[in-house]
C-alpha cells in the first residue's frame, strides 16, 4: 500500500483520528486525576510504633447537616472500614486497655457557583455573602461540596496525638462523598506502620 | 505539522485542571554578622495560624522542627539546649482563594488530507486554591534577627500544601550562610 493509494489515505486518516482521539482521552483522564482529592498523613517520628499493638474505636462525628451523609448507616460503614484497615495493619481491637484511641470526623463546606463562575461558600446551606441577595439554589447553577475526613490516633498512656490522616475531596453531590468515605479511610490507613507479627 | 503540534500544545495547557501553582522563596540576612562563628542553635516553638487540621497539629510542628533541625545540621551547626548562638523559629499562615477559569475554544487547523476541527472551550468555572506563607527566623544570642527566609506556596488543596512545607523549609535553609560574606 503506497501513500498515494485511496485505501491508504482512508486508513491513514482513521489512524490519525484514532491517535488524536487517544491522546485527547489520555489528556482528559490526566486532568480528571489531577482534579481528584488529596490526602496527607503525619505520624510521630519519635515514637516506636512497633510497641503499639492494640486500638479502640471511640469517636465518629459527621459535621455536615445533610441526611444523605449524616446518618447512622454511613457512620457505621465508615467505622467498619477504619476497623478493617487497622486490623489489616496487624493491630488488634480491644474494649479496654488499648494502646491507641482512634477517632474520625467529617466536616464539609458547600459552595454555590453563580453565573459568573464564582464559588461562594454557603453557611447553613444559604448564601450569606454581603454583596449577594439571600437566596437558595434554584436548580440552575452548579454547586459542590468540599469534604474533609480526619482520622486521629491518640496514644492513651501519654494523651498525645501520634497519627493523623486528612483527606480533602470536592464532589458535585454530598452523596458522592458519603459513598467514598470507606475508600478514603482505607487509602490513608494503608500508610500506618504495619505491625509485624 | 508544526501548526498541529502548536494547537495540541495549546489544548494541553487549556485542559489542565490544576490551578496555577506557584512557589516563591526569598532570603535576607544581616551582612554584618559573622556566621562562621555561630555554630550552635536551639529551636523555639513555631507559630501556626491555620484552621486546617492537616496543618494545625503537633505532628506537623514536629515534621517542621525535624526538617529545620536536619538542614541546619547539614550546614554544620550543632543543636544545644543551653547558651545557643542562634535561636531558630518558624511561623506559618494560610488563606483560601477562589478564581474564575475560562477555557477558550481551540481551533485545530486543516492539514493536508485532513479537515481541521474545533475543540469546544468551557464556560466560567471556579478555581479554588490555598496560599501558604512560611517564615523561618534566626535570632542571635542578643535577640536580634540575623536571618529570615520566606516561602510563599500556592497549592490546590490543604493536604498538598502541608506535604510540601517541610521540603520548602529545607530549601530555604539550604541558603543559610555558614561563613562571613
């Protein structure tokens, strides 16, 4: 097949289109990944984590006043994910006399995007900025919520915070954050130092 | 071909979902101080003005202290608990910002044997980011400021900012003078 052939021109055209489309698709996937949530984990660098063997789960708190996320089912599901992740790292859950106390909390900030593209933080679900009339959403402009999941581990003997993971994510719907909470917890707790048995 | 590559490069820039990330460091010091004779230091507790849980906690302070301590040791200084020649401390503040991002449509020009096309742009969209300012101060035994490093960093989220700060502290302190200039 020579470059001047009609069939070559057609197939070469399709090849070029597919190559361009693949490149654009890769670009869009990269952009989506770049826009995904971020997390950071800090631990006490002066503590010997090998000496820590047991934990107890205490606090679970959701500070977002939306029924799709602030309900016992979501709390239970996320707590179960935290428990499973710590057990996978080699720790043991006990009711009393634990080395670590584990708490997690979720807080959020909702934003209303006006027609000029400005993201305005909502307070109690209402736009209260001084230069905007007080109004609720009318279903037109997009809005999103930034959720922050914090997992804390406190050494009971010293009372000091020894491990903290913080995950921030922005989602169009609050329910999207609720669905992903167990995955966020698992991802952060994978960075806890594993206990060798 | 060159026109097509230019257009694709423009498309790459326009489709980027990350905000403009910027980092800016500055160092000032007292030129009259003979740093070659100042060989010991002590760390003082830093000041954090941030409501972010990934920054306002003792573990972050510990990470910053360790980074500062480690970098000064690399410079040949020794940490002491009494009568230090230098006292080192840091302070950090951050603020959240929102901008509007617009992407114009991009025209991919015609090429021989292939028709060009238009990649549609996007309307105004919010772009949220956080700017953090890290200041490391070094005082001499009299309490006079002899060295200051300032690092201003913009990141798309608090966790990314928190993760980058200890590295930024090391970069600043890599410019700490160890001999008279």
